[in-house]
C-alpha cells in the first residue's frame, strides 16, 4: 500500500470511529456496565450562580424563572455577578423583591470564569447550579438536577439543552441536530460512569468540589474533568431541561465554536493526565474519543477527501469516495449561500454545519499552537 492509500484508510477509519464507532461502543458498553445513579428526593440548600455581561434584556426573566422553579424559597439563593455591565444589568437584578438574590459587581470586566470565582465567595448552597444570564429552565429543572446528588458518588450533574430555532436557519438546524446526537451519547456515557461534555447553562456541582480557575479557563470543561480526577462521577440528567434560542447566523456560531475549542485545547493540555488509561480506565478512552479526536476532524476530513481524489484514477472505489466527498462539499457550499440569503434546505444543513464547526476547530488549534488565550467575549445572540 502506498502512503496515500494509508492516509485514505487511516483518515476514513478515524472519521467513522469518531462519529459512529465510538457512540456505538459507548452504547454497547453502557448496556453491559449499567452504572446507575441512585436518585432520591433531596432538598439541600442550593445556590444558582449567574455571570452576566450586558444582559439587561434577559436578567429579570432569568431570575424570575429560577425563583419560579418550585424549589423551597428558604433553601434557594441566587447570586448574580455583573461582569462590568454598562447597560443597567446591575440595577435590574437588584430590583428583585426577593431577599435571596445577591448582586455583585465585578469591575473591571474580567470574563465569565473570573465572575464565577468571585460569586463563589458568596455562595452558601451545598449545591451550586450554574445558569446563563439568558437561560430559561423548564419547571422542575433544579429539582431534577439536585436529585442526582442524593448519590454520594456524584459530584457534577448537567441537564439537557434544547435549542429553539424560530427561523429554521441552517445553523439553527445544525445546532439542534448536534444536541440530539449529544443527548444520546451522554445517556450512554452516564451508564459507563461519567460523561465528557456538559451543558454550561444548566449544570451543578457540590460546592466543596469547586476549584478556583484561571480567568481564561473553560468552566464547563475544567470543573467536570477535575471532579472526575478527584474520584466522583459526572452525570447527565435529561429531565432537567434548558430551552435556549439557537444562534441564527454562521458568524456567531463560528466565533463561539472557536472560543470554546480554543479553551478546550488549553484544558486538555493542562489536564492531560486524564488520558492515562491505567489510572482512569474507560474515561480516558472517552475523553480521547469524544473530545480530542473530534477537535481533530478538520484534519481527518480533508485528508480523506484529498487522498481519495489522488487515488480516484486507480480504483472505482476511490472514485466513488471522491465523488461522495465532492458532493458533500457542494452541499456545504450551497448551505452557505442559502444561509446568507436567510434560507435553508435540509440536505445542505449538516454538510454546511460540519464544515463550519471544523473550520472553527482548525482556527482554534492554530491559535492554541500560537499560545493565544481568550478571557472575555460578547454574549451569544439568538
């Protein structure tokens, strides 16, 4: 076999394993291990932590949504950290008539992670729930999260994010399809022991497991990994639902993906000890398969396509592969054109979203290799 042939089959195998093989193996392993979470009615004191920057349009609704969860008021605290807001977010948050709401101003602006670190000094709850400033929880979401902590082995819980795309844009459809895929994978990973990825807008941690982080750290990646490193489980609770508007344009989604992937690379580097299979067993394989490999698909996909083009004249199989790759690329480019015109067609949606996400991953790795870090950013817009 030539080097190009090895390149084709190696990259194709990597693609298939990452997106299909690993989820299938996780599902099979889950059926064998079936590590259950021993949930029970449980009402510890809970702190809801909200970091906000210029969220005047959403902060009142977010606070009211958390107060209306039906969780005992005497056991619920809400901490809002305004990160250098200039639009009146602080005043609106302070207008809440509930004494359980604490508003802190962080000045100058330092980013979400620093805001969470600051807010934790005021947290009194045994369990801390992290909520986005524009998040709307379904009724009973906090109770659903907390019930998992009745199991002493559980240190971190994440809920289910449901993207709502009123305009059915290509990016919005891609977000929704991606989260549906992640939902099934996280259910399987929970049965294996711990999940790898969490939804940062609806997750919770035992307060005594929280660690202070650097300003550029990715909280919803660093904290779960640290919890696993310390011997506790990170689990998925699909009954705790967060509804959020999907991003409606490619530039917003692209910037968000670059930021998340860049901070994830730094986290993987700093916590690379978790790849030790001898010490962390199945979770080390999960972390490599679910995160590290997926962030490298921007290399595997072009390698597979370009090598197929080179081999196309030598064998009909490679011609079919090259034609398939060209078709997917044409659909992705068509999706881009349609998105710019405010339209979407389902066959174009996933190729376009796949291309966008992997281009973002490529830029993130480039910035990581150059030593760049990101601390603050503009809040996501639906």
